[in-house]
């Protein structure tokens, strides 16, 4: 990890994700299915964050492209399941990334700074 310290929370989160994958894999019928789900879990929870961090450090544009691509894939996979779910997810993402931060910036003008003897 090139000198980076991994926090306890990250380790616990990774262990929980792998544990959940092993638990799900234990319910599968063939060893090939178990191998596939454990390999996929390893790729998603261990390798993908490292690749994403490397891409973010190398190029902000590529990182943004990857974020939009993941969003498009998620919406594309949701549409066959439920159109309402896909539209709800899209609206939720729009509100979380555009509307709510803009609202917080707007509300900064009404913020009062309280000073007292505790400062």
C-alpha cells in the first residue's frame, strides 16, 4: 500500500463484506458458483477501491468518467427490473449530488457564528 496506513474501520468493513460474501456463497449449490461469487467479492471489495484510488490520483477526468459510467450501468441494470426504481434512483442521485449541496451553500448566508468565553 506504499506506506499508507489502513484504519481499523476499513479493515472491519472489508472483513464484514468478505464474511457476507462467504455466507452467501455457502448457500450455493456448486463449487464453481462459490468460486465465482468469492472472486467477484474480492475484486469488488479489495481490488476495485485500489484501482479507483489510482485512477483518481492519475486523472480527475478519468475518475469523473468512471463515476458517470458506473451510474449509467446502475441505471441501465435497474430499468429492466423496474422503471420506477430506476427513475427514483436517478432522482435521488440528482438530489444528493446537485440539489442538497447547493441548498447548503445557499443556507450559509443565514449561519450565525456564536462567540463566547468557550472559544
